[in-house]
C-alpha cells in the first residue's frame, strides 16, 4: 500500500488509510482523536456517547453541531439544498 500511495503522490501513510477506514463504524468515532493524515485529526467523542449528564463531546460541540447548524441555516436562509451526507 505504501508504494501505491507514493506512486500517486499521496502524503498519506497506510496507518492514515486504516484510521480513515476505522471511522466508518461506531468504534472509530467513539475512540476518536485518530490522525487521518494531511494534518487532519478526527474529533473526540466521549467514551460511549456524545451526550452524557456531564456534558457533550468535543466532536459534537466543536464539529458536528456547528456544521449541522450551518447546513440548516443555509437551507432556511438561502434555500441551499442540504448535502446528501452531513456529519
């Protein structure tokens, strides 16, 4: 895999690719904090939920909720259709 990544000029490592694959399941999100290559780090969730009696996860507070609010705002104010997938 490393040779193919180098061949196409990617700066990603095989570990970056595996971390990106792991994010496609619940565990990937809830473990969070994974380095995804190219300076990207997946936001952290709480251990077993995004919302607990003690607060909300950094992922929900800093990434998911603001992005969803922006999508909703753009839809309501500008009529911009939401994307097929919203994180």
